[in-house]
């Protein structure tokens, strides 16, 4: 790589990391009381997929250790947001699904953060966002190949 390419890569990833941190902070402030970003992310995933997942599948999806995912799932279960049941085919595994109260909590969180996200897109411009999405998607795919 040339120095120019190195400099471009550093500038790009510096912006990505800064945007990530700012987005997380802004969204976290808007979440309903008691909900953290990791809780919302899991609930949102379960609501969107509309199917059961194992803790290991969820850990892979979110690029977390199984222990970290187990901790998040335990908190969601105590809150009543998810149901965890044994896998009837393999008693060593568990299956996770979103509960009706989890779906309601996810919907409330989404309603709270949607205006923040919409305002950011509006300020930047929808056309610019449409243009950058394929690049961001390509970067995500490329970076996930290494995992």
C-alpha cells in the first residue's frame, strides 16, 4: 500500500469509529429507561427475523463471545423480554425467542430512536446516504470475511 492509500484508510476508519461512537451515544440516550443498546439490538434482531435462535447463533450474529451473549440474554429474560426454552431435539442447546412484552419494548425503543436517525439522515441528505450505503455494505462484508 502507498502512503496515500494508508492515509485514506486511516481517515476512513477514523470517521467510521467516530460516527459509530456518536451514533451509539445519541441512540443510547433515547432508549427507554433500563434498556441499553445491546438489549435493543438483540430484541430488534429477534423481532425482524421472527424465528427462534440459539445463544450461539446470536453471539455469532453480534460478533460476541457466548459468555457476553449469555449475560445479555439473562438480563432480557429477567425483564420478561425474551423466552428461553430447551431445544427439543438437542437438550444441550437452548432456543431464544422474543416475548410479546419484548416486542412492545423494542417497538417503544424504535419509536424513541427513529426521530434521531431520521434527523441525521435528513441533515446529511438522503441522496448522500443512498450513495454511501453500498460502500459501507461492501466494507462490512469485507471485514466480516476475516472472522
